[in-house]
C-alpha cells in the first residue's frame, strides 16, 4: 500500500496540471476573440480601470478609445479587459438616492435609547 502513494500523488499532480493548462488556454482564446471582435461604438473597460468607447479599430495591434468627450487615446488591443454590456445604466452613482431634506429621522430617534448616561429618561 505504501508503494502506491507516490505514483498516485504524481498522477493526481499531472491531472491537475493538465486541467489547469486547458482552462488557461480556453480563457486566453476567449480573451483574444473578444479583443478581435471590437468595433467602433463598443463600450469597454481597460486593464488600467478606465472606461471608454471604441472610436477606431485599426488592422494592427492598436485601438483608439474615447475616454471623455473629445478625448481620444490610443491603446494596445491587449489592454482591453472586457466589453461593457449596453444594458448597464449610465446614471451617476447616487442618482436614485433620496434628498437629505426628505429624510425624517425624528421618529426613529425617539425610539432609540440614549447612549449618554447623564440624560434623564423621560
């Protein structure tokens, strides 16, 4: 039984390595396909964290991306991390939050016990 442990461990390690390499190749192929399928108007996220819109796709390795209105920068295709789906809402963060004036905490504060030991209980 002790003689079978080493070959079994080596077989498990080999299987794990083959599985890992196969998954890595699949991810690389999917990334390459995504980067080659770019067309003008596509919203993307770059590896630097920038969001932008593809402005021009050349035949080479570079892509022109508009990161702000009128600001076009040139990037390597490999710098594109992902395509942003068009159904993402472009509303600014907190746009659906209520105004501070509309929040009334007076009822909620009345139910809370005081944390100050000097306050007299009512």
